[in-house]
C-alpha cells in the first residue's frame, strides 16, 4: 500500500491517491464505482493474485484514503489520475477493469492517452456510453432523477446512501442478495468520501457522454452487466455499449444486480481470470458444450 501524487486537473496542487498493489504477474488495474473506494474489490484482490496477476486498485480522489480536494471531479481530471498511477508504477500490458463510474475513467483514459500501456479493457456494470436523457440520447435517464440524488446527498447523505445500497445489491425484504453486514460494510466505505466528491461525481457520471471515447478503443474488450441492474439499467448501458463496440465480448449475468462484484463474485473472478489469460469465457465454453452434445460428443466442464 502506498500513495501516488497526481497533478491532473487545473489546480497547481497535487493530489495524493491511495493505492493497493498486490501480487506479481500481469498487471490488472481496478477502478472503483461510486460511492465506494478501492476496498470494494476485496473479493477480487483476495483471489486474482493467486493466479499470477498483479492487482492494483486505487481510491479515486475524494474517496477512501485519497486526498479530498474541492474540485477536480470531471472525467478529464479523473482519467489523468489514472494515468498518474500507470506512469508512477511504470505499468505495461495492463488490463483496465472499470466498475460503474469507473468505466468512465477507462473510456476517457483510452481516448485521451491511448493504448500504449493497455492490453485489455473490462467494463463491469458500467455507466458508459451515456446515462443522461437528451435529444441525441432519448433512451437515457432523466436529469430530474440525478437532481434528486444530488439534493438527497446534500441534505442527508448517510440516509440516502443507506437506501441506495439496498438497490445497489438488489436487496428486498423477501429476497436479500447480500447480508446486513455487507450493507454496513458498503455504507462505511461510502461514508469515507467527502460530501463534495459524492455529489460532484453524480454530475460527472450522469452528464458525461462517452460515445466518442468508446470509438477509439481497439484493444480486446469485455463487457459484463447484470440484467437485474436497477442502478445502471442494462438497456441504457451494457447493451448499448456492446452495440457501439461490436467486436467486444458481451456477457449478461442473469438476475444479477448492480453490485455483482459481491453477488456474483466467483463467476466474475473466473471470467476476469479467463479473459486476461485469453481463455474462453464461461458463456463460450457452455456454447461449445451444447454444440458438442448436440453433435454426440461428451464434454465435462
């Protein structure tokens, strides 16, 4: 664990970013979702290093243990922070893994800095390509909804985040996908952020258009999204991203909510390991098995 300084943004002051750097092997950089920190990746950082992968996860400015400046929550600045991490650690042949808001950093980094350091890209439950409903994006979500989010965080942030967490994991009274303890852990991570960063990042991930950013991505890409995601609905995000990136591999996790890094952690870990290693993913293996069985072959997966 260490801190890296970033001078990204318009301020002349540097920002210290908290970084976890675990394991050895091919580098994988994890970018967290709103309103969490790098600690959200606990169940990935506990597993992937066992497969000869060097796992790096950092706290976005304003969140976790990183500095919490007043400004700098636009995606150009945030992508600059990601670039500072890659440069300071001198990483090459990197797989970038962006969850939710973190998918925006991945897309903007790729369009702004190129793929010289990047081998592969993964979007998980990501906000790309464009969340906001506009004339050019009629299927997006209404600005009024995000206005209410901002107002709620600025009025009673702990209460809003506690309610938000339930939908994040698809929890209900009759069908709790995660334990109360996981919700408590989630809320503790969320409350480490500054109130300013929490509300400013709502504006950033809801109002930033990544459609042009996605067009320049030429490295192998994996898109993973749950079809029960009520936080970032799949029709607005994962499905449309796959349409804009037809060469990408696209996996839909049936009945999975937004927080599938917890609810589907074993499958997600396996898909990440396979994708980084260039092996067939579960959906591909299953398809091959079905075809083989139909052709009279016996295959054990």
